[in-house]
């Protein structure tokens, strides 16, 4: 969800160096690229596969070719931090009730015209520069530990594009007993997933729609790479996966499209993958839209359940009653949620106390609340 933008970076005990409005100097070499002729480079961090000429920028606007070497411009540009409940990511089956130290740098490899965090995701593109503050990975991890967080979440903007900083923080976090989660648009390459496997524990992927036309027109991207990312994460890694769809009226809310998404999750991924159906609020270039009607979200919930998904949730709609976790076998209330807060917690040894059925994800970090 949206971070606080007023104080760009809240000081959680971090020794920070203000960098302000800038086009960052290339001080951190990027990962996942290869040289080409005439000092060009091929970036294969995400599925845009940018071919960048000397002096040029990638589509994300935060990776620059300097003399035939690709650099990360955002490594020293942390623009937002917060301490969030893990449920805010949203991750409902991963370390429930725990605190997560959330952080972001500016930029994105998508250009969604309905973006809910456009102030920072589109900042480099809109202002021809970056803003933020330089924080050492050691200090970020120390702040997370100090504030009793169980994980670090790389969120608010697309974490793939600041993979260098995420990797540095993530590996240090692992040594301190913390986990790491991404909130992502899912456009990373399989090489990027493999790069992150030694520090990444959980991920929520936005599956924004189920037509290539939507991705091309609204996000300036493509659908299939996102589907491939989800298949690879679920079937080829041990990274915990949850999926979110922001339901936008008249763009991706037809019965047919919601059914296609639900069937893909249940049949091509796994029935235990949680699906978060999120209410849309007009923003960025689509302020004239209407918010998602509650009956549309209820319809999507029923479509997900009918497709065989075991865990379907409705987000951004307080009081919907669709945020709690129930046993998919006997219907026993397992985790009661009110907003991002947990009420009842009725899971014993990662299973339903009523019938003993295992609850997906909860075995990763069993807790008693």
C-alpha cells in the first residue's frame, strides 16, 4: 500500500545522507547484464531485455550504461521506509502478525496509467532524476532488527530494479535471522529469480489482468512474462508466493477475465496459492474512474472459490468479511483479520485444530499469537 511521502525517508535510527533531487552518479555496478558491440549493453534483469547504448538508460530509468558498463543509479536513493504489518504487502500466509521493515527506491519498469504509487514509481521518468537518501545495507538491517521486524520488504516500487541494494540487504538480513519479501509486478527474468533465490523467502506478485492488450496499453509491458514468472516461482523454487489482482472497473473486471485468472492460479500454479482481490481507487492518469464496486469484488471472490482456489481474500474494502483465513476442508476459522490486524489465531502445528488439515504457508514460520 501507499507509504507516507511527506518525510521521504523516516529515520529509524539510520545514519542517512541526503541526496535530494539528482541523476545519481554511477557508483554501483549493476547485476545481470552483458556487454555488446560498440560499448552497448544487454540488461537481462527484467523481461524488457533492454539493449542500452553508451550513455543511455534502461526503460526503468534507473540503470545507465557508462562506457560499456551498466550501473545501478538507485543503489544510493532510498526514498521511503516504514514499519508495516506483513499483512499489508499483502502476505497472509507468511509470518502472520509479524512486522516487516519496508523500503523502496524510485523507479519502475512498468508505466501503469492507474498506478497507486506513481509519485515514487514514476519519479525518474517525470522529473529526469532521482530523489532519496543513501543508506548502507548494514544500517537498514540493523534498523529492522532494532524495531523487532521479522522481515525486510522491498516494496512500494518494483524491487527488481533495485536488485543490487535488495541483494546486499537481503543477504545481510539472512545472517541476522530475518527473512526477505518482494512485492513485485512479476516482470523479472528467470535469471533474476535465480539471483535472488539465496535471500528471497516470499513474494506477492501483481497479476494485473489476463489479456496482453491490457498489459501493452496500460502498463507498456506484456502478459506472458508475468505468467512465466509465476510458473517458475511456484514450480521451480521454494519461495512462498501470493498473488494480487487490482480490479479496475471496465478494464479487467469481466466475469470471463476473472475466471481466466482464477483458473490459471488453480490449475497452472496450485490451489493453495492465495489470491488477493484488491479494490481500486482512481489515481495517477485515471482520476476520473470510479472505485471498484463491492459487488464486483464479491463476484470475483466467488469466482475464485468456484475455480478451486482454497484461499481467496478481498482487500481495500474494510468490513467485507473476506480477509480471514478458513480451513478449506472443514471451514474452521483459522485466522481472523480486521484490516491489517489479527484477532483470533486458531492454527496448531501449522494445521487446522478442527480437522488437522495443513494450512499452506504457515509451516514456514509457525507462530502463536
